[in-house]
């Protein structure tokens, strides 16, 4: 990057040459890659979901047979008049 573009941080990007832009991107990436990675530790309130949330999960309890469930699904389906005309 030329000395002029390196010192003028308010210069519009449209005034930079391709070489200047490549140098700028390279400098930014080097700076970012050299920064230490920050790992966020979960706090106790974040590590365990609330019981009310967990109560919404579980297995499906139903004594109906798979065939009966499929029959219920198909019998509850409706077709609008617009769909019949296609």
C-alpha cells in the first residue's frame, strides 16, 4: 500500500488501486488472525434449560397402531375446490 493511502484512513475505497485494496485486506486479515480467540463460558443459568422448556420434550404416547394413525391423517385431509380444478 502506498504511504499516502496507508496514512489517509478517510480516503474513499474507490480511490484505492487493486494493489492497495489487496494490501488493505491482507493487513486486516493478519490483524484479525493474530488476535486471541475469545471463548465464552456458559454460566449456570445458560447451561441448563428451564424445567418448563424441558417438559415440552418427550416421546409420543399413543396406543393407536401406525395404520390407524395413517388412516386418521388421510381422513382429516381436505381438498379445496381450487385444487380440484388443476
